[in-house]
């Protein structure tokens, strides 16, 4: 069973979203990631060992620690603020 943790920046990003439809899309992506943690695009360079999923217009960044079987949701940020 995969353990899930949330970073403080991720929780703050979720709280800022007012649109309920967008929140539902984010929840669906989180469920997909929990079911298959390697579904996101692997990042390179400074963001190595993290993955991202695109939820228009945001990106959901997370880390999957395979040895610990743990997912840490790091950040939900706008694509233009990268």
C-alpha cells in the first residue's frame, strides 16, 4: 500500500483554488497517481527524482520514493510561474 504525504506548499496551492471543477480534476489526478505512481513525466536536472502531471493550467509536482513505497505531493503551481 502506497503511503501519501502532502508538502505545505502543495496544501497552500490547493487552498488557493476557488473553482470546484478544477479541484475535482486535481483530485482525479491524485487518485490516478496513487494507483500508478510512475504515471507522471519524470523531471530532469534540478528537479531530478520528481514527476509532474499537467492539470490545465497547473502542474502537479510529486516525488515517488520507490524504496519506501511513498508519494509526496510537493507543489501545485501555475504553468507560467515555473
